[in-house]
C-alpha cells in the first residue's frame, strides 16, 4: 500500500476584524491507501478547517491557506488551478458533511443531485447515470431506490439524507473520503447504521477515510490511526489501540477520563478538564493547553513543544512525560 | 453514586396515564383536525424525593414532551401529574392548576433547557436573567436581591462580577451555568434537565455533570434528566426510563438496565453506543436496527417497536404489550415486551 496523501506544515488562517484566527497552525501527517484515520478534537480546534483545506474549500476572503503543501496521488493540490481542482473534488476526493439537512439542495431531486457528479466526472449519459444512481442508493440501503430518485430531500429522514450524502460521496469511487462529523446530527441507532455503511463501502472500494469527530467512541470503533488536535495543531498521534491504551498527552488523557463509559464501574465524580478552550486569536505563548493542564511546568509557558516520540509510531507534543510527571 | 441510589423513598412526582397529542390540521379558513401526533401516549412513572430519574430515547420519542407536559408548559391531553409539595405537605394535581396557582407552583418545579444559546434572552444581562425568578415570585428585593444573584453565580462556579455581562460574552458551558443558576433561583425541589449537556463540548460536559451532582447533594434536589447519551444517563441517574415512539419500553435501576437489559430496543440502543476503547470495541457484539423510527402520526399497530424489532412475532403486530414488573427480590424492573 502506498502513501495516498501527505500534508506538510499546513497553515490556514482567517483574517477577521478581531485579528488573525490561526485555525490550522502547522499540521503534518500522512495517509496510506485504504486506511481510516480519525481526527479528534473539540469545536474550534481546526479539524473541520483542515479537511476543508484539503478540498480547497476555504472561503477566500476571509480564509486563506497561507503555508504548507498537500500532496495527493503525487500532485501538489495547492499548486493546481481551480479547473484542475474541480476534476479532483467529488471524483478522486469526496466529502460528507455534518448537516444532512442543509448540505443537499432542497429544490433538486435526489436523482438529479446524484447524477450530477456521474455525468461530470464519469462522462455518463442520462440513462447510465440514472441507472448508476439507483444502484448507489441501493448500496447505501435505501429501499425502492428507483422510485425515490424522483423525491426531494425534504421527503427523506435525517438518516436517509446522510445515506444519500454517502452515496454521492462514493459515486465516483474516490480514493479518499473526508467524513466531517458524519453522524453528529443523528440518533445512536441511526449513527450505527450509517457508520457501518461507510465502513463497508470503503473497504469494498479500497477508499481511504479521514473521519473527523469529537466522539471518542466512534473513533475507537472505526479508525486505524488517530490524530488528536488542539488549538490548530496535532498534539498526539498514534495507532488507535496505542492511543487509547497509553495516552501520552495531558489533553488526550483528560478527554478519555472526562467521558463516562458504558462498560465501566460507576465513579463518584467525573474528572473533567478544567477551564475553557483557548481563543484562537489571542493564543498564549508556549503550549496552548497549559492553562488547563495539571502537569504544566514553567517551560510550557515559554516554548511550544515539538512532537516527541513516545512509543512505536506514537508521538505527543508535550514537554512533560505524563507517566512520571517530569520534564522530558 | 450510592449503589442504592439517592431518594428517601417518598414519592415526589407521580405521572399516571399521561397523554400528549398534538392535532394536525388541514385547511386555511375552516381548519379541521385530520390526525393526531401522539407524542406521548399513555405513560406512567414516578420519581422519588432526591433521586435522579433518567429519561432516554431517540429524537421524536417524546422525552422532551414528557418533561414539558409535567411542567404544564404543554397542557396534557389526558392523565395526571401529582406533585408532593414539601412546604405544605400536600399532594398537588398539577394538571388541575391554572393561572396564579400554577404560577406559584412553578417556583418549586424548574427546567434547564438544552440550547444554552437560545434559552437566554440576549438583551438581558446575566444578572437580570438569574434574578428574574426572584422578582416574579417576590423572593428578594433591594440589597437582598443583589446578594442572592451573587450567591447564585458563585454557586454555579461563575464570578459575581459576571452579573453585568450579556449572554453573548459567555461560552456555551458558561451559559449553561447561567441557565442552571436561573433554575436554582427560586429554591425549587424538582428540576427537569432537558438535554443540558448535549450542545456542549466533550471537555465541558463533565464539568456541568459534576456541577449538577454537587447541587443535588447540596440542596436535596430531585432531577428528571432527559438525554440521548446513554453513558451519561447511566452515570448520573438512579433509575432509567427508556422511551420509544411515545411509549415506555423499559424502566429499571441504572445498573440493572445496563447489565440486564430486557427490551430488544434497550439492547439495540446499548449496543449502538461506541465505547472509547478499540480493544473492547473489537470484541463487542452489535445489534444494528434496520429502518427509521416510524412517524408518531401513524404509529405501528400493536407494539410500536415491531417494525424494527429483530425478534418480533405475529402477536407483536396486533397487541400492545403491557408494562410488566419482572424484577425479582423486591426490585422493580418494568418492561413492555411480549417476548420477555
């Protein structure tokens, strides 16, 4: 399996009246073909913006990719023209958005929206694209697919709309699927259905997935490797089992301890992370997690920690070794 | 949490055969009723003093409607809601109260809303939002009023000088604290927590859960905790009610429900929740339900769950299952299923 995507030192910023928001501030990672990568973090940590940057869907102004490079299938995406980018978007690289209610066009039929990409990228004619659209709907588990092609989005439930989004995303056999909080707006039982479909389709087609979520459980179930983000940077990265078994960044540790688990004996009290996520316009110097960190040392206020190797394929951006509480 | 739960045994609130139907109308000038949305359809349960009753279910199952119908924010179509008023030592039938009487009773039953953004008036300062119940119920004036607002802010972990700030200046977690302070202002004995944490970030959720637990301990509060996050409900509740399409599927002690779920819906719901541990996840058995929740306007005949149930048989399509107590040894474990 080769490397499908390499992201190097990606920086995306928004120029607002309050100042420059460093939404993504130097993110580096690789993705292998067919792999599932989890991108975890809280709202405002830059996880969605980093995915939109890959698709070059950052609204300019106010946003701009100011630095870094993104290599996908051997091409530097940031150097492509808008036309070349369009031939990749929805074709080689597709995205499923969080809001199944608002990301479909309410005045076009489902069939029309599905066949659009097929006609554009796969050069199909009307009959071919309609037949393929019906197949796609069937693949994502929508009954009476042929008849439902003529329905409008409002005639579908939330879970069904998200399935339509998946069908659209997978329509051109992409090599990479970006799933941005694909199930956050859905109920638990529907969430399980939708994620199982994504998993099945992607393993059949050999599609790599970047799944962006704040739900640690979803990542544990579906991701091979995990990147944890905080304040625009990756602060810890490891294979899923390693990350959950031996978290090495105080933030990851805090997240895992603050959520109640179904399979645990009950605790008297939860162990929350104190304080609030930082304001991305006025980031404190040094480590942005320092004000909330229980391991913080003087050094943390001075310098941003680089990613240290802390295990096999496991890196964490922290000056402190959380197993001993001492500086590295 | 104590293993036997909180709750002194006295029943604080009793809901009997509660029904909440919303009419569906057609026509512009001559409106006629064409159907009912049976949001809550004949449910009964009780809440003990000092305990937390969790209410879980998917969207549209009627859990929020139940909370609002108890508070009489919706007037129930049928059924009774009996509330034990500790001050007068009497049982009050909330559905029979009107106007001034109901307003006075609202001092004792409060609600914390889901959306910390929509539930605070953006034109009111944080102090006046929290102080409004004090004014409405005539509980404090002048210096007492200011002292009480400051005290409430401190109680929920905010600085007293925040009183002059406006909602937009606060983060989601802080706003939810303001909502909690407002609910506490009138010294209620019972609070409906309607998904109080689902709009918050993961790291903030635990802060609010801990706060709610501390307040319960300190003021002897009773909660009806409505949520869809089963792990959170298991943590905070003493007993749990599982709802599906306006009906109760199962009621049990919080540990019993998770260790020994009886209703097939509860089982599916529990297995659908991913656990943040890849090792555990890879070994878990998953029950994936097919299809969507049916519309409450046309609920299925018989057992409302039979369309998605993996073990449904013919009788499930015809007869509505009764809620039966299957708990042994003095324990209560109610379940509405023909197959158990």
